[in-house]
C-alpha cells in the first residue's frame, strides 16, 4: 500500500473486489467524517474515478456567505 501526504490529502492504493467494491481507507474516513450509509456521487473524469460526498441542503446553508451578488450585465440584458 502506498501512502503519500499531499496538501492534507492521503493517497492510498486500494483493491477492487470481485463485486467491484473498494474500501475507503480509515484515515480518509476519519479525516472527512464519512458515515456508513452516506450517499456519494461518482464521476468519471478522463481516466479516473472521483467520489464526492452528497451533502443535504441544510448542511450547505451559508456556504455562499460573503459572495458578491452583483453581476456585470450586457446593455441588452438590463
């Protein structure tokens, strides 16, 4: 198993089971506070697979705080 710490990220090597399952390493589970039964979105990006935890809308509340809502618009769009 290869371990490399890069920008607070852990890089590990895992094995795909005969049922195409993988185990997420404990360090990543603990670091991201993942829970059993949690939903994940799966993306194929070029030659890799990315897993992104699905967060509820209430968990996302406030993530846009401080964003500037002003948008420069074309004259014909005013």
